[in-house]
C-alpha cells in the first residue's frame, strides 16, 4: 500500500501518471486507508528510503515522456509487490518544495540526412518513498 500525507493525516493513494497533465507525476486518494499523522508515527517506524529515478529518450516528445512515466511506475510497483503485510510505502516528497516533475532536454540529430529533434527525459528531483513497518505491540 502507498500512502501520502494530506494535512494531518496519511491516506492511501494510487499512482496517476499522465504525460498530458500539468502535474505528470500524481497520486489519487483511494480512500482504503486513513490514519492521523500522530497515530501513524507511533504505530509505524521508518525502515529505509527508496529514491526512484527514471530516464527515457526518443524521437517523439509525448511518447518519450510516457515511456519515462511507465519506467517510474514500474519501479514503484516493484517496491509495492515486495511489501510485507505490516509494511507501507509513504510518498515523502512535498508539493511546492521538492515534488518530482518530468524534465526534458531536446537536441538536434541528423536522421537520413534531415535534422530531427531528439528528447531526453528524466525525473527531477527524484521520487522519494519511505518504507515503514508497523511497530510490534506489547
């Protein structure tokens, strides 16, 4: 399960990545889980941090950005699949501070004697996911 902080609570979210959106790397609340932040911090302990980066390059801008988002999403699902029943992932990037965005650089290449654009995409800053485990109770 993936969680994200909304005000004073942590709520379950699903990735919503869309190369055509203004915010390409997004998460939508799934309303499966909701816990007060104070209760969460006393119930779960942070085990490790995963810094997820992705890159893609290609000749078509939207297709290349979509490929980048697919790579990023695949890495998230790999982490999610390995979670134990007592573990959760928490999106630790903060909107307006260090929230990840897609970054693009383009340059000219010659293909069959013609100038073409080539696009290099990356995520910056990287997506940070904290791995939290439920603390064993007394």
